[in-house]
């Protein structure tokens, strides 16, 4: 089924970018996640002069919110445009950030069931004092089976639904990790479109990144000072990054007994303390850890794009609005760490318009903008249920009150200037009473039109669930279960045209 796709662009599709000279590092190939057609894409990446466009999103349940998928297609769209522009292979790579440790942020998923209700499933919450286990080590647990059952039962039997549930059950198993299930499911979905998924927590990636991480630790004091100055400058210009800097924290985490723990400057060169663990550790020991257990070290959100550019011949990173804000802080990191900077490029943004939405818009002669505006369409429908001419009667009544009170207000002011305000207040009370009466009429009209207003509410739930953008709340999996994988082909083609 074809679903209309509406653009809500975040910026210029293809800015001015410059190619790089470095090539693909074959040592990273063990970290590429399996998927249909990966061999052909990898062959293109191995060609001399091949470049990369990257993106990524923290792992989520059932592949997370919809923009996790459209980010991958954004990287593909930009890569296709650059390949045509430069005449050399440009491959989209999805960086799966398994080091993220915020389980609460990724443990829930939402979708629309067959009847249009918003449904949610969640994993068990983490105890407040529990270790901050990174997602590449965090098991899904038995709750994922309940989530899968809830998802499956929310749709009537269909080939599309069965295919989607089977795909999810292949990857989202109790013993699987959050990042492992996410990466494997995502790779199976996007690999046929020529998109590679890279497990950033794989030892091959960690080993290759260790030099940059250790150098960032060595320069941590200087980097913290420069980031603080730049953050203050951006905030003064009204462009706050949303990332805390200047607090003595390094850009590096160490995975230990309490999970992923931020390394802090300890006041002496080459010495660091763990924020949660409170113990101190030296740069030499961290170097030994990087050699023997490279998966224990990871970068923070500011260092991650620098690591991507250090390891991959990438020319651009596809980012969302929040990412674009904090990526403005990163130029000093590239300069000090000697890493070429890839440019942040806005990802595609938009929404899918379901048939139930289209039917409502056609029935009431409404626009999508009117539906997205809370309450506007409901008010119009309620007004249409009133007797003909009711709006005009209320307008005339308000105008009559204004005109009739005007000479009364003037007369009161002539008798005693202090009476002008009470007279004007009486006029306001009369107008307020008219407004209250009109609201009561509309409330009763809404009750009479409850079926129609329910249709509007469900349509709005599809395009703006919980009052938020569709792509930030609804998982793509729900659309696949209702309409099939053809939705992905339509999205990929649409986004490619937008970048092209």
C-alpha cells in the first residue's frame, strides 16, 4: 500500500562538502553486522577512493522511534547524491552506539494498533543504584517476550503482520542484548538498500579507537577549557548546546564494577578518578586496559563523531536537531586530536499519512496543517453542528454590546473619571458572558458530534501522537506490520529524491 509521505525538512539537503583521501580500513570488517546484500555493498566500500556517510541512533526496543530508520535512509540519500556528484563510491554506514547506558531512554516502544489506539511496551526498569550497564552488555530479559506478544496481538492476522513479528522474534530474544538485538534487526532491514551497520562496541572498532581515546584523556584539561569557552560563546549567541562541559569531566568512560563510569580529572597530570566508583587510575594503566580489554573504554556524545571520522573515511554525519546543537561544540576536538572533521548535515524529517488520516481530511475538507494544530479542526466541526448563522449571531451580539456600552462608558467618565473603569469592566463582563455561552453551545455540539470528533482524534494520534512529531514516538515496525515492507521502499526512494 502506498502511504503519502510529508516532508518537514530540518535544513539544506546537500551542503557543500569536500571528499577525503583516506580509504576503508579492512580491520573493521568483523564489526559489520550481517544482512542481505552486504557483500555487494562491502565490495563497493573496498574500492579505492570509496567514502562514507555516517549516522546513528541509540539502540531501542523494536528498532526504536521511526527516525532511527529514516536516519539510515537519510545517510543513503546523501551518499547517492554525493556519489553522483563526485563520481566515486560513497557508502552509507549506520554506527550502532552500543556503549550508551541510559536504559530508561530506550526501554519503551510505541505503535498504533489496528484500531488506531496508541500502545506501548517496556522492559523492566533498572534499579536506581544498579550498575550503568552499556547496552551492548544489557540483556533484554523475559519482559521482551511480553512486549512481542503485545505487539503481535495488536494486529489482525495478515502476511505483513506475521512477517514483522517473525523478524522481531529472530532478534529480540531474552538472552540477546539491547544493542545486539537492535543492530541485528536494523541490519536485516536496511542492508538490502546498500546500508552497512557497524557495531561500534565490537573489539575491532574499540581497538582502532583506543589511540584517540587515550589522546583525549591526555589532553582532557585543555579540551575541557576550550569546550567551556566555546559553550559560553554559543550560549551567549542563543545557541546552547545542551551538553554540560567545563566541569572537569573527561570525554572518556571506563566500564567497571558500577557499569559505564565517567573518568574525571584528578588534579594531577595523567591521573583520573571514576565519577561513581570514586577510585583513581593512571593513564599508563588505562593504556594497558586499552590494549588488553579495549571494549571497556568509550567516548561520550561529543567524542563519538570524532571517533567515527578517525576510523572511517566519512565526509558527513546525518544528525537530528538536538545533535546539530551539540555538534557545534566539537570543532576544537577535531583540531586538538588531529582528526579531519566531517560536516554535520540535517537528517530528513517527515511523517507517513495513513488512510484513516486521509479519509478524515477528505471528509471534512481539512488540511494536514489544520489537523496538526490542536483543537482547530474539532472546533470547526462543532461549529458546523450549530444551527446555520449561529456564528453570525454571536458576532452581532458582541458588536452590539461594544457599541451600546461605548456611550455609557463615556457618560460615566464625564460624571466621574473614576467610574470609567467600572463601566468598561461591566462591558468586559458582558462580553465574557457571551464567550461562556458560545463555549457551552460548542461543548454540547461536540457531544452530539462525538463519533466525528473521535475520528479526528484518532487521525491526529497517527500524525502527532502525544502532541509530538510522529517520528519521535511511533516505531517504524508498527507501519511495517500494517502495510508491509513496501513502506521502506517508498521511504527510501522519497528521501533519496529529497537529497538528490
